[in-house]
């Protein structure tokens, strides 16, 4: 098989993944609602995985603060072997059923936390043992696999995505990895939307900490407030680089501190302060 044929085969297999994820969307929604409840109660979303699964969990967790202005400890990714395993293979650590216990214990888990184990094959001892331990500490638990398995007694929500055989047999970094990345994106994004981190389809909790983000923030303000580019930048400056504060300040004609109070009282939901957009989309 030539290079083109090889890549076409990979692409054909990848095209099946969105449908496989869709088949489990009810379970994904169930776990996402649990995450929203946990975060509203001051808890955390914790991903737990080994190898590729662990790396994808750490990636999704690390992207939440810059995207949604979430607290760094609100979404956490734990990988077997620690941060070193992000760059160097530590797959042997996945056989340690008690391997995640100490790190989970240090997090002082409670009923306000949601823990999602990620195990493509559904058998990784490090993940299964860690999620079972998390359940014993009172956390809400989920298990994401890419193969059909029976639902463990300690698992509140099972998300079993049938991705089928890999093009490169056993290489779960491929279709299983793609399905995992899609699912984690859905869970974290759905949870943050549920917490009011977006307005319609815009990232209004963005904090403009560099030139690129200032430009993006100004464009968001311009769309929502119908202001010019210069006016939007001026609003950002007065709002201490917070897009959401800038919008509330402009729409209500108030200062930063009053905007802060309004946002807090609305639970972060901009639509509760200025009304939903009339052109559709989530608010």
C-alpha cells in the first residue's frame, strides 16, 4: 500500500468516530451534568489515565484555564508516572492498581468532586483502581472506554465508545485517542457552558493577557455591544482586561465593582444580566 492509500484508509476509519461518540452522547451528557453540579458546589473535575489516555486528560485539563478563565485547580489531569510521563513512556506504571491512590488522597476528594477514569481498553489497573478508590472517598465517578465492557459497581456513569479495531492493531493513540479527545472536549466545554462561561457561542470569560487575546476580546465585545474596535479596547482597559466585565459595564452603564457584583449574583451567566442573544445559540 502506498502512502496515499495508507492515509486514505486511516481517514476512512477516523470518519467513523463521530458517530461512535454520538451513540454514547446520553451517557456523556449524564456525566457532564454531574461535573456541572460538582463545579457549582466548589468541587473539581479530575481526569485519571495512563499512557495516551492520561496525556489526553492532562491536555484537556490544561486548556481550561486559558479558554474559560477557570481556576488552575478546578480541572485536574492525573497521569500514571506523573508529569514525566507526558514526554517519556511510563506505560509500566499502568499495572499498579493502587498507583493513583496517594495522589487522589492528597487532593482530599469529597462528594463535591467528579472523577473520570480514561482507559481505552477498559482494563487498565491504574485507572480502575483509582476510580474505585475515588468512589470510596465519596466522589462522583465515570469511566470512559473505547470498547464495550460491563459497568463496574463503583462507576456512576459508563461511557463505552465502540471505536472498533485500529488501523495499526492495538495502537489506541489513533481512533480510540480521537474518540477520547472528542469526548473530553465535550465534557469540559459542556460543563463550562453550563457554568456561564460562554454567551451564545462566544468565550466571554476570556481575560485578555496578551495581544492576541486582547484582539479576540475586543472583537467579542464589539459583537455583543455593537461598539467600534477602539471603543472595545477602551472598555477592556476600564474592565481590567475582563471581557465579561467590559460587556456588563457597557450595557448597564456601571463601574467595575458593580459589574463584579452583578456577575457574581447571576452565577456567572451573562444572559441573566443582559438577556439572551436573539440570533440563537446557547447562553
